[in-house]
C-alpha cells in the first residue's frame, strides 16, 4: 500500500513538473503581446495565431473556445471567448463543418494602474474538438501563455486615493 502511494506521488510530481507529457499538442498557439512592454494603466492587445497539427481538423461544433485565467495586474473584458466571436471561415465536408484558422485573433487588455512593475504571465487554454483523418474525434484543450512586461507609468496617470 505504501509503495503504491509513493509511486502515485512520484508520477503525479513528474506529470505536474512537465517531465512526463501531459497530452499531445494538437494545436500550435503563438501568442504575443503588443506592445511587449507596457506601462501601468495602458492598453494593449494579445495577438494569437492558432495552427492545427497537419493531420487534424478543428470542428466548429462543439464550439471552439478560448479561456483565460484571472490575473491581478492585467484586466481583460472577459475571461472566455467563443469561436463565433472571431468569425473564422468554415469549410463543410461529409464529416462536419470545420474551422479555417488562418487569421490572427486580437484580444484587447488593460494593465491595472495598481499593477506592480515586473513580469506578468497571461495564461489560458483553447478548448476544441479535433477530427482525425479516420473520422474519430476528441474534445480536448491546448494550454498557452504569454509574458507581459509592465513598466512604471507616468506619475500623472495614477489617481490619488
């Protein structure tokens, strides 16, 4: 019993630290912040490019979704975005309707005026259904993250409280 518990703890630790693969990468998600360095109280944009692996297609149903984790220093209008909000073109086939993910997604954000200067990591995940060549499918997710460097803003920008 003790051996089993130790093995489970060791494997859990390896999985959580990334030494064992957690899942396959079905999407390549490139995320950049524009600007890369941003002042307190300023607005920016996340630019996302999503590239599916060559052997899969992304189904339009159930709907593609982007979810973001809450962040103390960076404010977004909302924490999840449905694929229909991005107006991706689709391509029908006998197996279903699939998204054409060839356009860049822009998601605005604002740095809180009270954010401390330094690095902030915005992380999230794409939730999607992958269709494979032999017509089987899998609903899964692909995590992503981007670092935003926050710099001290101009003195006049912050309000006195």
